[in-house]
């Protein structure tokens, strides 16, 4: 019992590729982290389901391959679960019949003739294109909806208001990393445009270089917020009071009481919300805005690319569904099998 799991490590590595590592939900470094994961079996079954929906047939090649992976995983599960002492073979058994298992000595039926690859490959490619096209189209449609309906009187896209609270002296609103791309484009002003932050009139809000903000808040009792809304992650750091009030710090590139506007530019920046006098217990409402001049072009590009992928994927699946299979080759009849049951011979 103490050694079997060690002997099964090679199998577990292979089965991990087949079925994926699974998702996990963990609390690490003061933040909740969730990661979904899938394996090859799940992907192939999804593809087979879409092909089945369009063609009415389960692709034989996919069926044989998935069945072989299922057999391997179940053998390993039975061995590791102490249900058998037979070490699972390092063998991939595909097909509809279990190797070595026959009924009354009758050999298993011959596998169907080839020709499925010419239909399965276009079907798989088509399904992948359909999935990618659906995601791009949805993203483009969402971007156009936001561009048309979520802009305020100043033309900025407004995020939903959220409450920012901390029992400490400050709230960090994450770090925005804006760098120059290899093409020389600034991921900042040309894409985000003008950024705005609105808080309560008696609250201070500022944006400064991340390194300077980190030095100012080092050892300070504060909270760090990453993300927005229900997906926001909060991390509290215990400490003391800041060395001085926020408005006296020289490193802010932009700051204000109640609101600020800033033309984004390359660099590592951190936004901070504090009480105007730097006292403890921050409690305010935050509203973030951005003009996002690239939103409409990016949304139209995503929508157009998604529609193109949908057409290509649909055509590929239709081609796979309508392509005729190669005719079956005649097989030679097998010799009759004789089985003896209780002294009688039957053909």
C-alpha cells in the first residue's frame, strides 16, 4: 500500500496529460486564487459532441482514441485504489473491444475500414474555429455595447461604482503596468486615453510611480485591492501610520480631493485612496472612467474576425459532414469456430 503509488507515478503522469490536472481553489499570499484546467479527453469529447450535433455520427477515430485513454486511466485507478494487484500495462488499447476478451472463442469484429481521418480532421479544425469565432464575436459585441451605452456626458466609459474600505490608513488599487511595445506603440494614452477616478469629496486619491508608492507605504497598515466588483481580491497588511500626509508627498504625477483625471502614459503606476488628513479607517465610493479611444476599432476588429472564423468553422464542419467515406473493402470470411460445452460440440 505504501509503495504502489510510487510504482504508479509513470502512469499518473500520462493520465494527468489525458485528463488534465483539474481545477483548484486556493488561498495564497492573502489572496484567493482559482484556476480551471482540462485535459485531452475533455477537449476531444467536446469536439465529438459538436460533430455529433452536426453530422449525427460520433467520429470513430475520436471514439477509439478516447476509449483507449479511458481504459488506461481506469486501470491506473484500480491499481492505485488497491482493487487489483496486477500492475497496469504501459499500453494504449484503442477500439471498441477490450484486447484479449472474446465471447465463446469468437474473435473480435474487425475494425471498420479507414477513411475517417479525412472527415475527423476537418471536423476538429472546424469545431476549434467555431469556438474561437464565438469567443471573438462575443468580445466584439460586448465592446460595441460598452462603447455605445456605457459612456457618460464627457465621452468616457464608466465602470460601476464600488465601495472601498480599509481599517488601515490607505487602499492601494493595484498596479498598472504600461510599457512600450516592440512596434514602438505606447500601451497607454493611445489605448486608454484619459483616466478618471472619483471618490468622496473628503477623500484623497493619487497616482504615482509604483516604486515611490511602495516606499511611502512600506510598513503602513493598509489594504491592497486587485480587480473590481465581485472579483476583487483584498489583502491586508498590518503596520503603523504613514510618515506624512498624502498631499505632502512629491512623487504623485496627479492627485486630488474627490476626483482626478490623468492622461495614461508608459510606466508602472499605482493608485492610492486615503483620508485627506492621512488618518485611519478609509471608507469611500470609487468610480473609475476611461475614454478608451481604441475601444470601437478593437471591438469591430474582434467582431469581424469572429464572424470570419465562424464562417470558416461552419464550412469545415459542413465539409466533414458531407464528405463521403471510402467504400468498405470486402473481408474474407473467417473459419467457423467450434466450441465444446458440456461434452457437445457446436459450430
